[in-house]
C-alpha cells in the first residue's frame, strides 16, 4: 500500500502542460424555408465569446473540441450544438419558428470518414456505423477492415490483435499494443490487453494509432487502440435501448441500456447524464468443450457545470466462464476439426473469471484570456481494476487475484496567437499487485499446492508534446515519452527450498516522435513521421527455465519511418489515404516453449517490418449528406516482415519471413444509409 500511496502522491504533485485543438467554426443559419436569418445570437457556452449572423445568415466563431454553442433568435426554437469532431465544412443550421422558447440540443458529427486529417501520423477512426456493420458479438470484423490491423480469434475468449506484425509472437493474448477506454488504461502491468472485456454496446468510437505514438498514450511498439463511449450530455429525459442477435451453434446475445437525463437543457446551466448497460452472451461453440458465457454491467455518468467543466464516472463489471478446447494437431484439424484437444477435453478445461474496472475523470478549464477563450485546461483521471480467475488445465490448476491502481494527468496550454502553438504534457502512473498459485490437478479437481507467487508491477510514463501551425498549410508535431518499468517477484512457496524472489528494473526508455503535415491544393495532405517505440518483456519471460531472472533480456525497440498522402473532405465523393512505412526492430522478443505452460523469452536479433497500406471511400449518392447515402469502400495491406538477423544457438533463421501475418489483405464493402447523416 505504501508503494501505491507514493505513486498517487506523485500524480498530484507533477506539473505539466497540454493542448486542445482550436478551430474556426463557420456556418449559415436559415429558417425551415431556406431564408437566411439576420442577427441570430451565437454564444460559446461557459464563456463570454460570441457573435451574430450577418445579412446572409453567415457567422464565424473560434472554438475547440468539446465546446458547446447556443443559437438564440426571437420567435424561433433555441438550439445548441456540441463540437465533438473536427469541423471542416460550413455548418448548416436550420431554426424553426415556435410560439414558446423550447431549448433543444443536437450534436455535430460532420466528419464521419475513418481517415484522420489532423495528425501527421497513421491514425484511423471507426465510428458507430462502422461497428454496426456486423453481428456485434465481437469487434474483430471491424478491426480487420482497418489496413495494417489483424485480430485473430481462437475462441471468443482467446483473441490476439496485431498491428503491422507487432504482437504476432505472443501465443494467446494481445501484447505490445496499448489500449484505453475513455482515457482509462485497459492494458495490464505487463502490456497485455483483453479488448473483449468491453462490450460493443458501450463503444461509440474507436481510434487506432498504428505504430509507435511516442507521446501522450505511451510508446507501444505496435500502437494504441482507444475505445470511446459518448457521455451524451445533451440528451434529455429517459431513453431505453435493446438489441439482440442469434446465430449458429447456440450463439445468442442480448444488450439492454437505460439512459437518464434532465427533462430540459438550460443554456449556461449545469447538465448531467447517466447510462446503464447490461449484456449477456452465450455460445455452445463450434467445437467440443467450447461453451462460452459472459455477462456484464456498466455504468457511465457525466456532469457538466455552467463553466463547461466535465466530470465522468465509469464502472464496468464482467463475469465470464469459458471452456477451452485448446489447439489441435494437423491430422485432427483436417479430419475432426470440431473435437477438443484430448487432454483439455478429458479434464473439461475452463476459465472462470470476474473483472471490475472503475474510473473517475475530470476536465477543468483553469484559465481564460480576455476574449473568453480557454488557454489552460487540465484532464485528470484515477482508475482501479480488480480481477480474479480460476483456470482448470490438464497440467495444473491456476488461480489469480489482481488489483491495480493508477492515474493520468494532462495539462492543456493553448495561448493562441499567430503562429498557433500548442503544448501538452503530463504523466501516467500505474501499480499492479498480482497474486497467483498453481495446484496439482486430479482429473480437473484441485489437489495440492505447487507454487505461490506475488508480483508487483509498476510503470510510469512522462510525456510532452508540442504542435505548431505555420499558416494554413504546414503543421509540425513533436513528442517525447519517458518510461520506467519495474517488476518485483516474491516466491511464497518455500517448501522446495528454492526461493525465486527477485527484482527486475528496466532502464529508462526515451521515445521521441516527429511528424510533418503539408496541405496541398485540392485539400490533399502529405505527411511524414519518425517515431520510436518499445515493448518490455513480461516477468515470466525474464525467468530462465530454472526460475532465475535473466538480466540480459532486453525490451524490443524500434524506429518507424513513414510517409503518406490523404484526402478527407466532407462533400468530396472520393476520400482516401496511402501510406508506406519501414520499421527496423532490434531485440525482438520470442517466447520459447520449454514445457507445458512454460515459456521463456529470448531476444531474436533484428527484424524488419515494412509495408504499404491504402484506404479509399467513394460516395455514389449523397456526398452532401441528404436523406439517402450510398458509398463503396475498400482497403489493401501489403506486409513484408522478415528476420534480418536471428541466430538461436546453432540455428540461423536470418532472412526468414515472420509468420503470423499474410503478405496481402484486401477488404471491400458497400454502405447504404437511407437516413443520411445531416445535423
């Protein structure tokens, strides 16, 4: 507990700075017959900043992401919008006459294409409509439509995500890729992520950073996945949501939600919202010993005061029991693919786990300039996780108990002026206590104790990032991340007269990032970036077969060199992105199997990851978001990954291809939206 208190104290004492995106919002306001409205009052909620429409119904106002704008005109319904995404096209606001002043709020979601236009980095976004293309039992199909990303599923409870080939050496889990849910880490202390803990009914948007980011979200070698749930502060009244699906092999899923809000939204007044979600999923499975049951309950609450400071509460509980058919040899796979592995089927191997994620975040506007624009903000979050698991396996029984605490703080500095400069900095601190025991198994029944261990895993990330816009065409971004990771192992099973206790502290790793973006004619954007990333081994990988810590094992480290061109403009029929990259990596970590359930890590020399990624979307009908929209999309990934230098004892694997990633992947589809986007 002393370690955790010290980390939390550091969070409170750390000074840092950060930036929020400024933008110029333009638009036209008219009545429901298309006649421009003159003198409409537009106010930036929570500030003194505002403007009015001219004789053509036009207005222009400086704002930033997360701001709310209110529109008032005598004799017309008052409206409000919240800026949730970058707005590049003029807003079209239609106000309707009314005999009484009834206030309503709508949300601005102008840019719905997956290609990110702002950052000089490979970032793609999955919106709600992208996630709803599939049966909602898994996020796998949506992720696999992102070029460079592959999600493999051995079963509903056994998944592995790789980005540009990073992570495909991890046998049974997602590793070397950071993941967050509403700014709260869902990656544990050894870099492993279980994305399926978050049900799709909770997710409104997924941001995917491919390759090292080297800034505010760590410097994961493979990249970062950020799941986001909309707090929907401007929804009024009570709403209910129900969705379900039924499929082959007894697969069924039910998700239900309730959302509560105030009966009326008052401009310049506090607002609140509360969401409750429940989901239940069952599958008999394609194979023997493959049953799956998961249920979960989530609560997301948000409150915004009159000054637009926002507090968000998150709680997510998951109860899972899944049987494990395990892997088959080639003969059984060809002839009897539905059978379970003999040893796992004999003991009816399974895992039975419960997991709770709690988080509290607060966004506070600390200072404003004379014009009423925010110049210094802070976003801080505190989070904790609890996890317990019982796993019956043919070679032993594993019990796990895990608790973690941590926090993030980010300060936002955006002084304004010309050129537009932004600075952000902060820290993320994390401490995890992991207790695990193994027992002998008697045909699936727990027998005598074989091992008893406690691991304390901790890390901190310090980050700083700056951006400068030189005119309307040129943008420069630079970032630096500093990481310190530490493991402590306490062996509590001393009957065998062998104490495996020890400590492993990695050297501080600095990961820089530099990106350049240039806006070409016809709204084309050329970008290039150089970034550094790393992946630390797990504590188990640092242990030799006899249980001693291997001090020579090193984290993976790599540099990513990237160039690309993109077009993402609302109203354009054709939008696309084309990217080429090369990422040399040294000390690639490979898990060598030494016995059942026993792996040791080795550094595999040097590898080279290089490839080309392309995405395109063409709107056949409705590029200006009318009532009907028809579009086609396609993406292509070329991957060329190989061992540059890899000598393992007397075996030389240099020049061999890295397994686990196909060299060519193509996806395409057709979208038809009869409602359109609109406002």
